[in-house]
C-alpha cells in the first residue's frame, strides 16, 4: 500500500508540474489597440481602459482565458476569442481584449506547431516543448496544422487545474486548454 502511494506521489510530482507561461511585452498602445513586441495586435474591449492607469510600451502582460460571465461586461461583441490581459508591471490592471492580428514569427514567446499527435493528444511547438490537451479539445485541434502560429496564456476556465495553460492558435482564431509536459 505504501509503495503504491509513493508511486502515485512520484507520478504527480514529475508529470503534473506547472506549465511555463511566458509574459509578453507591450510594444505600443493607443486608445483601443495594444501591440505586443511580437507584432500581435489586440483590440481593447474594456470600457475603463482609457480612464485607468496608462499602459506603456515595455509593460509585461500575461494572456488569460476569459470567463464566460465576463463576456457580458465588454463593450463590443466580437467573433474572435476574448481574453484578459493582466498587466504584471502595473498591479491589479486587467482588461478584456480580442486578437486582431497574428504575431510575427520568429520571435521570443511566439511559436509554430512542429507536430501534432492526435492519438496521444499532444502538440510539439517550435521550441521543442510538448503540450498535452484534453480529449474535449480534439475538435479544435482537428483543424490545426503544422506551421500554425501559437501564443501561450493562462487557463482560468473550468474547475480543472491540471490544464493550467491555453494554446492560442492565432492562424485559426481558436483556443485549447493545455499542460506542458
């Protein structure tokens, strides 16, 4: 019994480590658009963005998945996925955004898909990192292709803490939950 418990603990320790989720740097800001240094452009959907503490080039942000209940509070409706940008430089600053332009590749923290293993539910990115995704994301991944551009964000959706990241396919405008292996 004790040996089985030790094996389970070893599995959880080695296999369920937190994903490495990179910060992105702001390259430019205007009243309703934010450009990252990788040339990705996000449209600002939050009403209070123009009146809040100004965001500046050089600020570091993390992309976070949008909770469904928060979509109601944004100014505009969009067909693109909606995200939250958490400003790590200016504490407690969070805005809703939608992706308007894919990032430039190659760039630090901008990846392309090297391989997709549908049976293992795994995606290898251009930095050789491997990301597992849940079976219920299979329909999204079915249209993803080698070479598609990927950005990584934080998963705040659902009760599962296993898939702590999101992979954002900027070419297909789709998002999946993921866990770095």
